[in-house]
């Protein structure tokens, strides 16, 4: 029997975990950091990454040259 492979999505996923909502000043740092952290994950991996105890921030996109522009 073949193991079914789950489709992956491309997102930018923070490498740091949070156990609380980040303070306003932290969000700018996180936003800049995640722009340079593109990854491919299954929906199951994504769900595990963003809920507590992992609590990782994400952007549902990847950014050109790892830079987030306004």
C-alpha cells in the first residue's frame, strides 16, 4: 500500500515560539524576521506549528528576496 503524500503550502514561518501574544514592539521584529524564513509545510504541520505550546507567527505568503516591503 502506498502512503498518501499530503500537499504542502508555501508560507513564511517564524523560527521562535511564543507562549503569549507578542507585544506591539515585538511584531515589527517578527514581521521582518519571518520574511526571510520561507518554508513548505503540510496543513497538519502548519496547525502544530502555530498553536500553543509552539505558538509560531506566520505570514500566508513568501517574500521576494526575503524582504517584506510596504
